[in-house]
C-alpha cells in the first residue's frame, strides 16, 4: 500500500509553476511521508459546507505547499483550482499576487477595488465553467493588501473556497486571522518531522535503507525540516559523503554544505533585517548564548521575531539560553561570514562576558570561535572545553582545544585531556606515550596523579602484551589511595576511585566473581556523586547477572534506568549506563526488555536509547541473537563501517562476529567468510563481555556456514560439510563454557552450553541441568527446559521452552525448540501446537519467510487451490472441481503447507484472510 505521508516533493517550485500555468494542482512528484492526520483534516475542511476552507501554518520548508497539493488531488477533477502566491516583491505592488489573473481584464476594470473584484469574479466563473472555485493562497503572509481584500471578498460572497498557507499568525493579514477566529477557516499547524519520519523520508529519497546514525545526523542538522532534509540528502549523495554500503546508505565522511542547500540558507538569512542577521551570526558561532547576554547584544524585538519565525528557540534551562533551531543554518552561516566580521562579533561577545563566566552550553562554540579568530585559549578554558567536548562524544574537538594552548605538553591536566581524547579516537599508542611522560610531573597533586594513572591503565589494558603494566598501574593507585590522608581536597575519597578501578579491571578480565567487596558500599553511599554510584551500579549488575544473581542484577537495573533519566548526567555517562543496562538484559535473556530499551523515545531528538553507533550495534546484536539476520545486518553493517574508522570501546570484533553470524543465517557465505577473516586479524585486547559475545557469535557463524543451527535454507557450502556433524563446533562451545565456569560465571557458561545443546550436543544438555544456578533469568530457564527436553525426549518441556522464547521475541530459538518438540509430543493437540508455533516463528525470522512472499512463489494452480481450501471447500469438493482424487488434493495441499509454513487448513484460512 502506498503511504500518504510527508510533505517533501521532489521539486515544489516546479509543481507550483504547473499549478499557475494550468490553473490546476500538479501532483507532487516526490515522496509524501507522515502528515496523514493533517492531510485528512485539510481534505475534510475543504469539503465542509460550514467552513470556507483551511488555514495551514508552518515555517519555511516545513511542507505546507506539498501538503496542500496532495490534499488538492482529491478535488482536482471537480474544482477549478487557482494558485495565488505572495512574495516579498509582489507584496509591494497593488494586486501583486493577482497580477497574472487581472492582466486578462480590461484596464478600466482596475480603476476601483469594487470593479476589480467584480471583474475577477466574472473571470473565475468563466474559467471554472460551472465548477466550484478553490483558491490556493500560498505565502499568505506576503500578500499585498488589495490582493487580500479581493481573496477575502471572493470567499465571503461564496465565489471561492480557500486553502491558505502562511508561516504563522504573526505577519499574516488580519482578515485571514479573523476568518480562523470566527471558525470559518480550520487551522492546522505543521510541526517538523520526528526522527522516525526523517529516517523514512531519507530512505524514500535514496531508494534504500538508511543507517540509524546517518538518519540521526541528518535530522539533527535540519531539525526535521522536509525541504532541508531533501536538499541535504541530495548534496551528501552527490558529494560522496552518503554512500551505499552493503545495501545500507551511510555517512562515511563529514557533511558537505557548499551547493544548493548553502545557497538556500544564505538567501533565507539575507532576507532578514540587519539586527536579526547579527543575532543569527552570534548564535551560529557561539552555539548557545544565555538569554541575558544576547539581550545585551541585540534588540529584544528582533529576538522575538526570530523566535516566532522558528529560527531560534529559548531553552528551558536555568538561566534561560538561546540556540538556533537548525545546526545546518549555524554551519552555513559560520562558513559564510568573512574573518573580519567574525572577529568583530567575537570581540563584541568577549566585551560582555569573560571566558571564565561562559556557561557550559556556550563553551565549545566560544572555544572553537576563539581559535578561528587567532585567539589562543587559556589553559583553564581549554580544559573546560575539552572536558565538555569529550562528554558530548567529540574527542577531535577536545584534542584541538588542548593543543591550542602554548606549552600544553608540560601541563599534566592538559595532557590528561589530550590522552583521553586520543584514547577515544583509538590512538592508543600515542595516548600511552604522553601519559607515561607526564605522570611523574603530577606527583605533587595526588588526585591528578591518580586520574592520570587511571587513564593510563585504561589505555594499557587494551594494548597487546601490556596487561602486566595495566595491572601494576592499578596496584600503584590502590597503594597511593590507601596512604592518602582522606578527603582533604573536597573531592570523593581516592579510596573509592581505587575501588572502582579495581572492579573495572576485574570486569575487563572476566574476574567478576572477585570484585572488591567495597563496591557494594560505594553503590549504596548516597553522599557520593551520582555518576560514580551509577558506574558502580553498572559494574555490580554486570557481575551479578554473570555470577547467577539475576534478580539482584535486575533490581539494580531498575535503579540505573531511573538514574539515566537524570538531566544532570552528561550524554557520554548516560550512554555508558544505557549500554551496560542493555548488556545485563541481553545476558539474562530479557530480549523483550532490550527491545523496549532500544525503541525510539517519544519526544526525544534521537532514535533509540543509546545514540549513534552504540545504539546501532546494540540493536544489531539483539536481532542477531534472536535470529533476525536481515534486521541485524541493517544495523550492524553501518555500525561496523564506522567502528573500522574509530572504535573507542573496542567493539569492532564483536560487530564482525555478529555480522558473520547474521550473514550465515541469511545464506550469504561470502560475506560471512569475509567478516570472519577480518575478525581473525584483529589484535586488540577485548573486555571479557565483548570477548565472550564475540566468541559466541563467531562459533555459531562457523556452525551456520556448515549448515548447523540454521532453519530453512542454509549457506550453499553447507551440504558438503553436514556429514562431519556439529561436534567440532560444540567442542569449542563446551571449551568456552568450561573457561567461564573456572572464572565463576555460570550465566556466561550457560549461554555457551545452551548454544551447544541447540546444536544437538547431549553432553552440553547434561551439564546445563547439573551446573546451572537457579537465578540466571529467562536465558537460564530456557536452557534448562531445552536441555531437559533433549535428554528426556520431553515434548512438553521443549514446547514450554519454545513458548518462553517466543514470548521474549527470540524467534530462532522458538522455531528450533518447537520443531524439536513435535516428534515427542504427548498427543495430537500438543503436536499441532508445536507445529503451529514452529511455523509462526519461522515466518517471523525473515521478510522472505512471510506468507505474502512465499505465496507469490507458488505456482498458479497451487495459489488457486490454497485460496479455495482457505475459503472452506473440502477436499472432496475440490477433487470434483479439479477432476482429481481427494487423496491427490490432500497431497497438493500438504506440499502447499510445507512451502507456506502453515500447519492446517484453518491456519491457512486465518493467514490468507
């Protein structure tokens, strides 16, 4: 079914010209996404005899004209449509908007407004040839007074109905506002696109899927403007910044803003008054300014006009601050302002606020602006700006701020920020070198020395062969903290910092069962900073879910979710918490809660719980774990492309393994092998949780390539290796489970044992029943049920496992368990239930498994037979009609059931209807 949504035509100006030339409405030649409710409302208002029509309000580029043209399609054949368009030029001329119509009247008819109205009414009646007249009044806020009068009179006298488009009530003619106030025009306010609508628009414009992070970036630049989205997508595609990779469009280079979109933005800014342009320029460079500061630099009236026109917004912060609505406008303006003008504006701002007083929201813009103007940053400003940039996940800017300070390499605190930025950029060797050189300089400041040591440890543990040095760094910090005189510098006790680091290192190495006991005290100490307690809670939850205390871990997760909503948290800390919550839920088998966590958040200016690449990777892992390869690869491949360029958390190997597994499930052996080859070449030291999941997906990918653990058609090479059996893969899974058991991590071991049992290994099943703790969440319960069913030929246990997996959204596990239950079902009812669940789960695994696609693969005879059977005809009736025996009809229906993955005539009827 074609979607009726949006407001972004391929060429709105061309459509408007077509309307003017033909006095009719041209159908938009682009896509139309969203706006369904508004479209229905406008159409209803145009039909409503109690109204004169509709008034549509919204900023420039929001899609008013496209919505109007879409609404007019329904009345194009029955009405005579006339396009009246206001403009800055025509607003200064008498009858400027109606000039092309009035030019057909004799000159005496224009001598008086009454004569002009009468002549216009006669002209429209003649052209309409008995059809009702509908006036599409575009840019009503730029109509000249005489055109407004004529349009209003035509409407009030019943000569025409109105569809009025304007940017807002402010500036629109009073007569149109009065018609709305009197209820004669129905008002509709168009809002910018949501992130989800923007993603859909980008996908339609590009003719394919768009990565989540690319869609977020496009939305963030345009603030949901359909016009700017269309222009930006086209320019990035032509510039090579937006490219198609493995079937998904993704941003692989910085955005370009030098073409048509820059011209459109510059033209929009040029139309503003000088005072308004000055405000736009100040905000473009500063990023954000306190309202009080901006009022000292500009006219309050001009500020109000810009807010009313949708160019800027006042943030509900304390104190209030002001931002431009669109990053795109800010970037184009920054690139367009001459250096001398930029310096003049910088000096004006610097005269009213010092660098020390600049609030956090203004800090990044001011620091970058200072550098661009040739003004070196003072060390305190650079440190604040770098820290802020890192919290906003912009390490490249943080590095630039630090290195702008003369002699920064001799200042330990500046080097700490430099090393943190280098770490985030994946330049680990550089980070280790600068930290090693500067840490001795900080011995007089114990807290700074500890912070340098913590960062050095985090860098060293990821470098191959340097784990002993990383361990020594932790031990040195623990000794220093034990000898410290307490909390004499006003910060949190260094002992707590040492506890956190020790637990973090233990988690990195998989020693969750050996966490320092003080970590629980830290988590529960309400006198400590929230960020520190949240991080302690993340580590504890991870440890408890892996060591068989799932209930306790989920209790912490509930507290973490509440803490993550605290507005004082930095974006980077919030993302850290959300990712850790996801890891806990995934490890416990709470796949449905994982999906809820990653779902788009209402009212949020982003998609999903965690932003960007982290969100894409998490969602991709979830789909892979649940056996949905198509959805998994839509997310994993774009995430992998970005991780290859920058991998701050060392998750690229995990993305490769999951992509290999999803590709194998799809039957794409070539891509799966390429991912596994790249994985083998990876040299990074991985955190235990990343390494464990990487190994899990890697072994399953290799098994799937050999045809094991796959439902439906597997990879092409599977046939040649089936005879060898799955033993070599289950052996690897059993070895991983044994390693986890030695570390005291039964939940992690249980995941490997369950995977081996799903491949048919009875030893793994026996160990699951013997070793599994009582509190490993749905994942543990699933493993035990499946193991019991496998060892005891217990169809009821297998069916229960299938139902639990299906309830959690793991359709591959549900399909496998339900298929395994069928031979051991206690009766025909249980066998039918298992068969129906297996088929339903199979149909959900991939789009190509769906009934619509598989029905299209049937021959014509099979399709007609399926429809007839679903319609209620018996085999005997069908046999008579087809001149076949009932047994032959049943044989054909059986083949159809297998192809469609349905279990019975009743299920077929339900699905086809």
